[in-house]
C-alpha cells in the first residue's frame, strides 16, 4: 500500500509519528523563517500538520536554532526540535548554532533549503557556486558541524535519511545536530511512499552497560585510591543519573566537583559536593583535584576550563578514569576508559567496588570557600555609590530565586561568576551553554527553557554585548506570551575579554565602549529598546532597586527586563586555576614581556609534572 505525497509532506508526516519512550513526540515543533527554498513546499506541508507538529516563527535563523537546542538541553535530550530556513543566508545563519549543538552533544534537526536538484534554473537566487565542483552548495558549510549530513536530491531518499537522522538524534553517544539539506524543487516532487513508512515508532534511549574488563580495571584502580575525586559532567544530567551520583558518592565517600554542564548534579549544600571545578572553580574543588590520586570523570568531555588546561591535576601518580557513553571522550588524555551510560556505569561500578570507602576531605575546606566568597554577593551598604559588581548582582538574583528557578547564561563575564557563586539546588536548575560559549544564546535559550518547562521560573543573565548581538527573540517571547526574566548587566562593552586582554599584558583596546575610538559616546537605552519589542523593562540604579525589580518581575505576565549598570573590572579573586592563553613571544611592551615570562613559567611547570 502506498500514499502519494510530496517529499516535504512525507518528511513532516514521518517526523510527526516519531515518539520518545514517554509517549511524547520526539520532534516537539518546528522553528521556521520562510523564504524561497522552503516556503512553497515545506511551508505548505508544515501548515498541514500544525495540530501535531506546531510551527513557530523566529526572527533570526541562528537564534531560533539556539532556542531549539536549549529546549532539547533542558529536557535532557529526550525531545528535540526541527529548524528550517531558506537557501543562502538563511541557511548559513544556522551554521553557528549547528556548531553549538555539535560541541554540546545536543540534538536538533536542521532543514535548510538547497539548490535545484535538476539544476535547470542554475544559478538560482542566493546560490553559492563552486567553480570546480558542481555538487557544492552553501549548505556544505554544515558538514563539519553536523553529526549526520545528507542532501535530499530525490523524494525516496527520505526513506533512508529520516530514520538515520532519528537514530543519530536519539543515540546517547552520537547525539548532535542533523542537517538534511533539502533541494527546493525536490520538496515539491511527489512520490508513492509506502504507508508502512509512516507507522508510529517509539525511540528508546539506549543505556550501554560497561564492558566487564573495563569495569574490573576501573574498580581495581579506585580500590587502591586514597584521594579519589569525581568530576560530574553534563552526561550525568542526560542520563537522569543525578540520584545515582548521590548514591554512588555517598556509598564510597568520594567527593564530587562539577563542570559547567554538570552543575546542579548534586545540591550545592550536599556535604560531598565541593563545588565548581577548574578555571572558574572553587578553591575547595580545585585543591582536592590537585591532590587526587584518581580522577573519575563521569559524563564529561574534559574541556580545558574543567582541567585548567591540564594543569589542575598535579599529583604525579594520579590516574584518570573516564566513564562516558562516547568512546572518543572516554579515551581522552590516556584515561582508563569505562564506556557506559552514566547511570548504568555507576550502578555496575558501585557493585564491583563493594564496601570500598575513601576518606573524604575535611569539611572545613568547603566552609572556608563559602566564608571567602559569600561576602562578595552581599548587598552593599545603602550609602555605597560605587557601581555594583557582577557578584552583587548574582547575590540579588539568588535571594530572589525560588526552588523552581532556572538560571541560564552562555557567554561573557557571568558564566565564570555563576559557576563559582550560584547555589544550585535541584537538578537542571542551572542551564549554562559553555561548550561553545556562544553570545546570542541567552534570550532565545531562556525562552525555550520556559517552553520546555512552563512551570519553572526562568531567569536569564546577559551582558550588554550579548544583548546587542542577538535580542530579536525577545519580541518572539512577547508575541508567544512566554514569561521570562532577563537581567542585563551593562558594563559598556566586553568586560570579560577586556580583563583577559589586560591579564595577558595587553593595553585596553577595542573591548570597552568607553575606551574605544568613537565619534559619539555610547548611550544605549536598553530599557527603551526592550519596551519597543513589547517587554516590560525597568532600570535599576543599584542593588536595592534590582531586588525591588526582581520582586516586581514575579507578577509580570510577559517578558520582564531589568537593566543595571555594573563595574567591568572586578571578578571573584578566590578560586580559579591557570588557563593557557598564548601570549605574544615578541613585543615592545614591558607588560606583554612580563606576561610572556609568566606564561612560559606556567607551561614549564605544567609540562614537568
């Protein structure tokens, strides 16, 4: 039995019939900006299934793809979204988002329009021509940032491409962006598809159990450890293994430190949670990692911010164990691999370890950390006229947050400060995109978090630089009636990079607007701009006014934006670790020469361990 459909109709009908093991449609909806290349055939097809596969209109292809990715992240990859664009700039606008999803191992289905498969009208509007290869289009930019890439040049190719796409997006190890470049003429071509192709299918999350040999080897190393430590990464969340991590850590008295993606795996006040790790880590966590003889990574890809550019683990006899569902990550830096799902891996490893217990570090190191940093987040004295710090802003938001609050961010100053200072209670209450650290993710991502979990209170931290780069989905959130709170910290430029520039010996240059060469000084009215997009917006003149605004935001019915001027220079001095940033080997400036000398000394110290 067959049914005659256009290729575009077949695609959306197939996707609408794919569900996860909870019974929810795996593809929760489609973000679309229509243009030539997807409006005629795919637009018509989406219109026909809007009851089962809703279509949302974004304002920028990159940020609507960010929204789709944030949705999948907040729901622990159990659901995903489709994003479609026209041929040309609409398509290439999504490449950055594809890279973000690839780095973070998050599912998204990207369907950019493509050239005519028949090549009859070539070159079509916005077509990128390769003088030496007639098969190339702009969509080939997606190849290195896609887990699976295909170009649909015949309708029947969907019968292999779509199942492959679903298999990749639902596979814990291969999970990432899928790009199906859809030739615009083929979208409209009809074909007699087998009805069986559209039968409902349930995609179950695969839980890989560890190899017995790898399990025995890992257990043997841990049993001999005197100072083990667990690094909890994002894989703990994606495996729904937060409770299993608590049980494993408690059973064996092993302290836990958290990456940006893994933060909130354990409640912040759990005795074995020693806090954030690495370059933006706590002294409590980093001191334990420095002394550890066994480092157990669970669901982490060991990014350089986590490892302090591999300077953090300073015990010369330390062993590295990597429990990861992806073999590529499990074998990094000579780790003893334990290829497994985080939940199943911890269960099996716990059984193999039996009654083994480590000696946890003294509770005082965690108490000392909070004693050092808690005052930084306190509200300033009422007569203090200094510009607020980012730390004080975080403190105000923390005091306003409730048990259902999700805080989120992606780039700039706040990720480091939030990693150090935010006290995350329940799992997934901390949403940080720090794999790609992509400016522009914040507002779109916050909107999607609220779509994923409507009952959660979502607070977005964003700087003025990021707000200027990508703010258009604020209008989308207004039009869709999605209530989020956005705190815009205006330090008048790229304060984080300005600090890095100075730390490497550079003169302040081209980062802060007040020190850049401009004919007209910067006076950007962020409150007026947010209001023009339909949001409620206020300016907070100090921390007390910020707290008042955050209380007001709780009763708002639409997006609420609070703008506060902040000092671009201070950062939390406690904690942290060296991070390798190459300093120029030759310079006439003494500051750069001094920074280069310090850099070489740090390299020598790391490489000699």
